C-alpha cells in the first residue's frame, strides 16, 4: 500500500512526516515528550493511545495549530506549520468545523475560496457517492452526512497529508464502515498519506497498514502493522508447567523482551518479542494487532519498538529486529 505522492519532486517523496524529539509542555506537565519517528508517504497510519497521551497535541503541532515546546516536525521535508505545509496538510478534528446555517454548496464554496488548489469535482463526487444533497443546510444533515461534508472539504484541498482526530467516533458501525471505505478509496487512488487518531482498536487492522502508539507522554510502537505483529508471539502454558524465574517472570522468559504476562484460571500467558527459541512448555501463536496494542497500553513500562522504516537516522530509538 506504499505509494509516493505526485507533483512534489522538490521534496522528499519517501517520507511524509518526520518528527524529532517532539514535545509539548503545559506548565510543568509534559503532554507529549520526545516523540521521534518517520512516517513513509502513502500510508494509512493509526495513531492510538489512552486519553491524555498527546495524540491530539501531536496532530495540532503537525497541522501548524500549536507550537512545540521541544523538537521539530517536517512534512515532506518542509517545516510543519510553514506556508508550503499549510497548503498541503488537511486537518479534521473530532469537533468538525462546519457552519450549521451554510448549505453544503456554500461550505464547498468556502473551501474553494480558502484553498488555491481546490478540486471542486473531487469534493462534489465524494458527497454524491454518499447521497449528500448540495442544497441542504449542514445543520439539518445526519451525523454521517456531516462527516462526509467535512471529509469532502479535506479532500477538496488536494492535500498530500490528511490528519484525522477521531472523526468517525460518533458514527454508528455501518455508517462508519461506509464512510471509511469511501475515504480509503480516494486516498488510495491519489496516494494521499493519512494519520488517523482512533480509539477503535479492534478495527485498526482493517483500516490501517501503519501504526503509532503513544502512552505516558512518549512513543511506544511505530511501524508497519504486519511487521509489528510478526516480531511478537503470544504464549500460553498451564499453570503447573510454569515456574518462577528472575525478576518475577516465568522461568525462561527473561532472555526475551516480555511485554506483558498475566494469568487466567488455568493458564499463564505472555506477549513477548522473542530473542531465540521459546521453551516447548509454551504454546505459541501470532497475536492480533488488538492484542499487541492493548498489551502495550496496559504495560507502559515495556520497551519501545520502532521499526526500521520508522527509525529516524541519528537517533537512539530501538529498532525492531
């Protein structure tokens, strides 16, 4: 699903977004701290983390709506918030910036007046595919239709990068599925990079091919979804076959990177990043993306994992094997 963008040969067409040591502090409290990663162009990236982890702050810094306290962000090699980046980045917050008394057509006209590279046909076609009438007042539309209007404005801007902050959270599952399918079809055809904040962990593997996970103010996971899954194993063994080892871990697991261990009534279970063969007392299988994400969210002390194509040269981030 990796695709470069067209028409920007003067900029780095391989990296849509790069952040180095990015942080934001309010008083003495760091909302986001030392985030460092690169997002390859043409990917659909899920940004996940608990409330207050800094997801919205990161998106607002990249969109140029908020200043970083530390570090920097670049969009296709240009400073985030600069003139070029503002033209080529579209940001859609959860509270969609629409005027209820405007008609849909007037909303598109506003988008056309504010954006010099506006694509009227693209915006209208996206609305028609969702049966949204152009003469309707925005305030009289359903939630799903209003989301379509907001997305049509974002797409009509002809962005290279779209930032979405929980834009689908208030939609029912069917409408959300239809809207996402339409959006992903458009971004795939045009090679647009998407960075999407979401709490819908169970749906990430169907929406995204890339993942960023922030927790405790820092970056915990970054990379291709398939690669993140492939370097983890989910282990299970009956209690009577498991003995205690160093540091309170089950015996034999101390040589591996252990993300999480827990027990149910009959089994001891662990999510690990193996560093070699695993004892045959364990049944081993590949985890789902949801299982990996939830384990890292529950265990904020686990070692971060930054995959090779997310690694920023010259930094000390851990790289997946």
